[in-house]
């Protein structure tokens, strides 16, 4: 089967890491090619030995704007033409769009007779634009794949007739293996931060919906209780174009003011984008994912695979990954006191922390391994191509 994968951005975030895991696990029966803007993702794909077709990227938001929206539409229209040509040259049996924006481009590209699969990995706010976008994707895609049942429900609310399937992303258990990482050495490399009694971390892009402000406020409450705690902020404000949904640069400035006002400058480390995420995660006592709403929560699985207890928002996909009280705890977003109490609950009983960690590794190995994910995706492809043949005029 010849498959063309389409991504709308060159940036590598959770969606792109999921795509790279899938590509690395494909069997020889699949001949992949990736259509992507030039940049970090294209480089990572090339390093896997997979050919890349360069296309026009877009940072356009689905929020209407008199200047940015026409530009985004022009970018996506050009990308659609490039995708159409790439699908023809690759003689693709199926084209897999890795995001909502890529799904719009794929809908415009008209790649028939190839089947089309659109991966929806985001929670869009209710609006007329969201409804129109989802209905466009549902009407043009052979199959829509959601990364969680929560995401699928949001798609279904806008596009009740969408041909939906749910496939959870997977984690590379070999890369996120606690046995290969010396935890004491990982903490030592962090300097003073690694000497704290409690080391917390948030691994996510810096954006308001990811809730780093809740983690900072919880840290302040821990310090008021004289808990020797430190917070690692791992990630950056990836999407900073004016057309993006959130003003992420303004959010980073607000986080810095929040830290300074609370007197926590020596208790928070800004680590930015890192290639050593497994080592940093292994050093943690607790990983936090305090998002306002989370479509999936890849960082949770990575931490669980490393036997690190997790605290996650209870809004979105995390309840499908974390069983409350077994691998970690599910908490309401925007309530720092609840997060502070949960941290103390874990770190005041080191044995409980170890039990949560062991349960997390077991959970990921059983339900979220790459082999299972690849099998599920290939099954979607087989059903999509069969449907496309059946529905062809």
C-alpha cells in the first residue's frame, strides 16, 4: 500500500511525534511518503529514510480575521494543489492528513481515487467556523480518526455524519524505559534543581490552554507549606504567529510575572525545547498536565512509561489514559489547591509513588505500545480503502 502523509506545519509537537512513531513502526508492506513544509519535521522524516515532498506551510488559525484568514486560505489552497500532485506522483492508495488544517487541505486537494484519512487531534472551541470545518472534513474524508473518544465526541457534535474511528497514539517503550536511565545521574545533571526534595515538571508547549500557570500557583502553595519543591517547564511557545489562536508570547510574559510576584524565580527552571525529554522526565517525582482541556495527553504516557506518577486534568482525553488513583490522579483544571494537595499526597508516601509508577509502566505496555497502534492504524487504512472502492462511481 502506498500512503502519502500530510502535515501542515514544520514544527514538531505532540501530533508530529505521534506521526514519527507511526512512520518508524510501519511494516514493509506500506510505502510511505510525507508531504510537509521544509524544517524540523521534514528533517526528522528524512532521518527515518522516508522520502519527503515539500509543500507550503500555514500557521493560520481557524478563527476568522480580515487579514490572516485570506492569507491562510491562499496558503492552504496552494498546499492542496501540491498535495494533489504529490498523491498522483506517489500513486497513493491512501492519503493520511495528520491534523485538522492538513485535513482541510486534503479536502481541497481532491485526491480521488485514493482513499483519504484525516486525523483530528485537537479540541476546537464551539463556533460556526468549527462546525463548518468539521463538516467539510467529514464530507470529503473517507474516514476521520480521532485520538481519543473525547475528541471523537467533539467531532460528532459538529459533524454527526462523520465516519469516525478512534485510535489512541502510542509510546516508544524502548526510548521511555526507566531501566536505561540512571535517575540519580539525571537529577545531578539538573544542578540545584535536582537536589530539591520534590521535583515537578510540565512537558508541553507554552500556551494558555496547557495550564502552566496552575502548576506555578501550585508550586507557590507547596512552598508556603515549606515543601522543598522545584518546577521544570519543558517546552516553548512554538506557535507565535499573529494568526494563531492564542497570544502565546504574551502568556509567557504573564508566567514570568507570576513567578516573580510569588518569589519563585529560584524554584522554576525554563528548559525550553529539549532532545533529552526521557532523561528529564525520569528525574521527576511527579509530572503535571494541568491543561484547561486536553484532547489526549501524550506526555502522560511518556511519564507513565518511565514509572513517574502523573497528575492530569480531568477534562478531555486523560481519563481514557489514567485511571484515577492507579497510575496517578485526575484533577480539575484551574484549581491550584487541588494540585498542591495531590502532589503532597504522592510525595509524602514514597512507596505510593513507586506503586503508581509501576502501574503506569504496566498500563502503557499493555494498551499504548507502538505495535498495537500500527496494527490499529493499518486496520483503519484497510477499511478506508475498501469503503473508497465500494463508494466509487
